[in-house]
C-alpha cells in the first residue's frame, strides 16, 4: 500500500508539472534502472511492476481529467456569453463585493465549475445565479497570487467577469446554510469579545478562517513556525477525537457507539471549517486508527497515511495542487513516521529526556515540511522545533476552549481564558519573529528545488543504508550545503545592483536595491502596489524599506504603504505636492516639479510621471504608456496605452495585456550591461 500510494502521488505530480513525453521518459528510465538492480529478486520485481502500474494509472487519470475540464474552458476563454449555475461556495468582501463558486452551464454546453467576482447578491448555498453578457477567462497566475494552482485544486478552470447578474432563491442546502450562518455568528462573537487580532487568531484555529487575519500577525506566526495551527488539520482532529474518546470511556459507552460519535463530530467540524482537504486526510487516518482497535488489528501510521493519500488522490486528481494537502502529508509523515523512527532509541526516563525527544521529533518534522514550506511561502521558519514545543500547547489550549464555546453555543464562557492564551502566543510570536535569524526568505526560485534535491538525498540515504546515523549525517550535510548556498546567494545579491519592476495593469512600483539598501518608488498610485512591494521585500529578506517615494494619490498611498510595510520600517518618506500628509509628519514634500535623488550607487530623477535610474551611465526609464519613448538604454512602459496604440516592438510593457512583462528584475553588471529575469 505504501509503495502504491507513493507511486500514485508521484504519477499525479509528474503529470501536473512535466509534459507527457518528459514524464513518461523519466518513469520508463526509473523503472528500467530498478528492474536491472533487482533482476534476481522476484518479489522486488513484482513491486517495481506494481509501482509502475500505479504511476501510469495516476498519470493517465490526471491527464484525462485535465483534458476533460480544460477543453471546454479554453473554448470559452476570451468570449462573451451567458452562464447559469448553482452557488457551491462564496466569500463576501468589503465594498459590497463577493466571489461565488458556481456549478452550471454556459448556454447548452458541458457543466463546469467557475468562479465569479461581482457585486454581493446576498446569495446562499444552493441559490442559482444567472449571468448575461459576461466575459469568460482562464484563471491566470500572478507574482502576487498564483490563482492557477488554487483554482485547479478546487476543479475550477474558468472565471467570469463583468455582465449582469440575477439571483433566484432555491431554498435548498438548508443544513449547509445553517452551519455557515452559525460559523459566521461564532466568528463575529470571537472578534467582538476578544478584538480583531485575538478573535481573528481564534477564528483561524477553530474554523481555518484566515481571510480577516492581520497580515503582520500571519507573517509573525509563519516566521515563528506555528502557522500550521491556522489550518484545520491533524492537530485539531486528533485533539477533538481524543477528548471525545476519553469522555466516552468515562461514560462506559460501547466502543462502536464511541467510534460513531467521533465520526459525527469530525464530520461536523469539517463542514464548519468548509471541508479543508487537510482535515479530510486527518479524519481518514483517525478512522483507520480507531477502526484497527475496533477489529483488534495493529495500526501502522505510514500505512494509514498512504491509504488516506491514495483515497483522496483517486477521488480528486487535482488534490496534488492543494498546498494544504501536500503540507498535511509531509507534516504528518514527519510527526508520525520520520520523527518516531529517528528518535526510537532515545531514552525517556527523565523529564529532560522526554522534552529532548519531543524537540527531536519536532526537528525532524520541520525537516520533512521544509522543502514544501519554502515552495509555497515566501519565508520559512528555522526555529520551528523550539517554537512548536513552547507555543503549540498554549495554542491548543486556546483552540479547545474555543471549540467548547462553539459546541455549547456560548453557554460556557471560555472565550476570555482562550483570549489570554492567545495574547501570550501573539506576544511571543512577535518577539521571536522580530529576530533576524528566525526565518529564511525565498530569495530565489532555485532554493525550493535545492531543498527538494537535498530532501531526495536524505530519502536515498535511508533507502540504501537503512541506518539512523547515516540519515542524520545526511541531514547535517544537507543543512550545511543549504546554508552555504543561502549565504553565498545573499552576498551575491547584496553586491549586485537590481531594479525590481512590480505590478500589473494600472499598478506600477519600482524597488532599487544595492548593498542592503531598498528604495521604493510608487509610480501609479494604485492601491495594489503596496502588496507587490511587501511581497518582494519579504522574498528578499529585507530588514527595511530605506526610502519610499510617493508620486500619486499621496494620502491613500501613505496609509496603504504604512500598513503593508510595518515589518519593513521606512527611514525616509518623500511625496509629491505641497499638501501635508495627514498622520505623516515624517513625510518630506518635493512639490510638483519632480526630484533628483542620490541613492546607493545610482541617481534617480522623476518628472511628469517618468522615472529614470542612472547606474554609472546606464540609464533605465520608466515611462507612462501614454507618452513617447525615452532615448535611454532601457525603457519600461507602465499603465494603459491610448486607444488604438500598441507597445513599441523591442520595448518592455508593464501591464495586463498581451506581451506585457509583469514583475521582473533588471540586474546590472559592473561593466554596464544588464539582463532581466522574471520574478
């Protein structure tokens, strides 16, 4: 089962990442090599054949499902028409807007699942929404947010914009709507009683609700290494199941009735949390564990994990795109399989020895999730083992108190004790995450690949030697190699002059970095620009934004940048105009005629919407699209071109249309040449 599950997941992964020819060629080579190595061992040959079959079936299932869903979506992309569908999920945002997941048809075509962003219609689950004169588009990835994988993980291959929407009440899915209403009421009480920060934290732990969580708090939790408590997964499900089983045992309830009660509560929890795949995986594993006891069978964690993964991937081929699923698998493998295996011989006679063993298990769990964490997030914690040992018990206590409040509809006043524990966790997270050594930034797209390769080396060592000391030594060597690469890369980046061009559509911002200095030039005044800048500074591991220049929508942009860059305090604020900025006593105004700024290794000039960066005689200009080209070494247009005009061939266009080059870096050399790379 373990080999079959691993092969099936690998087949799905290869089908989702590589072209069919490359994936099949790789699989054939691996199978041939394995057969050669084990040609005299009949049982192993059978295993290789079984693994090859599972890999091939997974590859075929994923490829077939992808073609089935993508073909009608691509045929509609770029067209205008009508769509009628039933609401399967929705999110309501500020400003009277909402995002709906609909399942229905475009005209008389095939049924499909789409996402629609429009005015809030007040729809409930099961209601029908009819859209006329709407535009169909394929989900697209972006530097700020990769919606492609997210939509695939939910089997959404088309999004709808614009058009006229009308709502028809169906008065169905009453249980789903009742649970959703109850969930929203509990979240409102959490925030009303504990405040936005602590209440949002508790909402994340109990319901997996992270939408309203403060970005800085979320960053602090992930830098500390306890961000996983915001996802309803194995920790939540196992604690709840354990509490129910203890209660059933105290009441001397039949074990079969206890098993049914645990499942009923787990299903209710999963539905309240909007059915996260990580919680479903945990529930399947717990069912396998408890059912083993019912039928007097031996339970095996790795086998249970494999069965759960296999069931989910067979039921949903696109689960491989879900970060929650992949992180849940790796985290469970670390804490239930890899950690116990590596610490099996450690003594537990004294309290210190038990604590040391718990720390060791947490360390090996961190090793297990490290490559995927680096892939999915801009930062990854390196102090996670210690933080989990100290803070997860406090968080778990707060979560249990929150669940008791939800289960009793607030009859038991457990919110304020939960809030006290949460404040301790938040304070410790802020303190720990503020240190420069608490986390590693994903400064290069090659780091996740390096981490994955080093993880593969650890697995290969285990497969060859089957000795804990050899595996541990490989981990230490891998950590040393990874650290060396990070330090070398940081030194290279620090000594390289770079200009990051950030934004999409009408959003445009420029970040100049050299020798540890980061200067931000906001060119468009778009409200999304601070989000792009924040993400870039996080990826680069910046400690601050040394200077921030605001050229348009000064008051709104000052408020937005101040909020988004709290983790990167700016030493200098400079803005256009003569009107003082409310709340910005530190802002220096340069008037309406532009400015000249002598930065670290460059000279910046701004006038009339055009910014030029002069690096030792090599000049890059950032020009509004409605103006003519500047006679410089490199011109980058931003904004919208006038009607009927197009980008000049050979020039770079930062926008949202065809041929645009969004979010890239211009890297200069000492000889005056430059190259660009996509972020």
